[in-house]
C-alpha cells in the first residue's frame, strides 16, 4: 500500500501545483468521471462556490444511479445539475450563463449561443431536465457534505499538532483536494460524509508521512476514533482505496 500512496503523492503534486491548462474533448467520452470533470470545469468558469460544485456532482451521480444512462444526454444532465445546485446553495448561476459556458466547453472555440432556435431549445431542455431531476431524486436535493466534518476535524487536528508543526505540511489543502477529486466518481455516494472526510484527511497524512502526536501512547485507539468511535481501520482503508481509485478513472488529456 505504501507504494500506491507514493504514486498517488506524485500524481497529486503534479495536479495541485501550478500547472498548464488542460483541454478535454468532452465529445469523445461520457463516462461519469469525464462528465463530473465537465461540471467542475463549467463551475470554475462560472466562479461557483466549492459546495455548489460538490452538490452538482452529487446530484449527477445520484441521478445516473436512478436513471438508464442511455436514455439521457449526460452533459445536459450535468449542466442541469450545476444550475440546480446553484439554486440549492444560494449561489445564483443564471441559466443563460450556464448554457453559454456549457456550450462553449463542449464545443471549444465556438462563440456563445445567439438568441435563436438552438438557444431556446437548449434552455427548454435544461428547464425540463431540472423538473425530471427533482422527480427522480424525490425532491431530496440537499445532500449532507463531508466538507463541514472535514473543517471540524482539521481544526481539531491543528490544535492537536500545534501551529508550528501543523504549518510544515499542507495537510488541509491536500485533504480538500482529495475530497474534491473523490466527487468525480460515484463511489462518493457509498459512504457517510463523516467517514469520507476522515479518509481524505488520513490519506493526506499518509501521503506526507505525518504521524499524529501521542499515537504511540494509545495504540488501541487511533486518532480517527476520537471523531468516529465505530470506524475501523479496515473500513478506513477501504474508503482510502476508493479515493485513490478515482485517479485511475482520469482520462488522458492534452496540454496546450
């Protein structure tokens, strides 16, 4: 497992450092990872809040589990999830902006949609897809996010480590990045948000080889049991492997 974590660390450093912009041709793939990446790319262009992006990804994965994938345009559903998530999180994303960004992201280099038949057809499709989403998800479109748990756990660990020692490692930044990346795959739905938050933090600690202080004195009670008594090491490693597995789903991209 240590070797796997070392590889992941190298991948993470490459992705989280200041890097070249990458171009994904969304017309050539429609798997869940690629559509989630499309949602995140569009959301970043729209300057959407992180929780809005996570909500949109969760809505997309939930819908696709309920639906027959062949029956729907995944990028239309993805765009609709982003628009709906903006409403759920009071992050006002205008439907015209969502449409233009989605269209230009799918069809790179093309100008924004003009007010014509194509524009109104796409607008009507998003409105209808929004109603379909709400019905398919039984109007339960406000997911509980791991983010709030992660913030609490990180602040507690920061006090546990002490300011000086904590500042040596980008554990918080890495944990958040891992959490965002995990939202690219449907497996994020399979575990309670609290456990996902702990797994991301523990994976970040493993990546940098950081040991939580005083653990030698309490071998029977690892640090994460302070936050979740029922969490076992086996379950924790299962979730961590799912997080690492998300990186295997990432398609090849082109630098430009």
